[in-house]
């Protein structure tokens, strides 16, 4: 299924994360844990072409998602998003290498964004502790994330919105929290993961990229 995703995405400090998470919990926020399993080619085709490919596990459900960036305006970005539910067996077979990832796409539209030689491989995973908080009535909730990946942790605020003008309702609130998207870094989870993986590949960072679904030792 294809949809257009509009979102604000900014990196925040640990102190800001803890402040917002406490505020969210005090207001009845919900916290969930999800894991993104990322795929790319050996030469990082998806990353280089500003695309992202993942299987997300949340509440024992699995969804395959392809994102293709359409437009970026500072911390705001718009993407074409293709999502397909997977069974647990399908997801585990893909992650262990028993099932080709491309076989999980039911139509050819999304495949146009993928490399033609079927060279996609599992590159690692990110675990996110996400707290959802809806401070503005009738708008989607803020998502306050603690992300762990490749031996590293960072913190992030995301907010998805349906209409372009919706973002102007959230800006005053963010500034009340001391957050100004114009002056904070913005990078997708997939992009940050791949940048760190590339740095590890170039031996400038320690490696931690184990596949918990594989019984084979990495060589």
C-alpha cells in the first residue's frame, strides 16, 4: 500500500528527551518498543539514492516498508511510503536469508525504487523506545524516541502530519519546550544507521552489527 508521509524529524539531547518523556507520561502518554531491521546492498545503493528499506517489528507484528524521499525542507520531509504486512515466519525467513526480500513485494510499483540485481542484504537493526504524546487536539501525536543501534544511542523527536499547514500548529508548542527545528540536526533513522555502519566498515568506529535471527557466525 502506498501513502505519502509528511513528517518533522529532529535530533534532541538526552535532557530534552527525558523532559518530554516525563511530560508525556504525566499526560497519559503511551510507550512502545519497536525494532527496525534494515536492508541495503553491499555498496549502499539505497542510502546513496536517498531511499530506506526496513522490516519493522512491533507488538509481534511485522511490516515491510520502502521509503523514497520526495522533498526535504529543513527538518520537514515528504516521502512516498510503501508498506506491506508480513507474517512472523516471512519476516524471520527474510532476516535469516532463507527468503528473498523482493519476493515479499506484492506489486511491481515499489520494486522500481530497488536495485535490479536483487543484491539486497540485511545490514543490522535499531531498537527504539517510543513514547507517544498528543499535546494538540485533532493532530497526530508527537513521537519521542530513544534509539539504540550499532553500539550507539541517540534521541529524536518525530511528528507526522497530514496537511502542510498542520506543521504551523506545532511550532509554538515546540518552542515552549525549547525546541527550534531550524537549529537542530535532522536525519532519518535509516540514514544515521547507514552512516555509522559505513564508519564502522571504514574502521573508524567499533563494530556491532549482529543478526539475532542468524545462527551463522559472521566472517
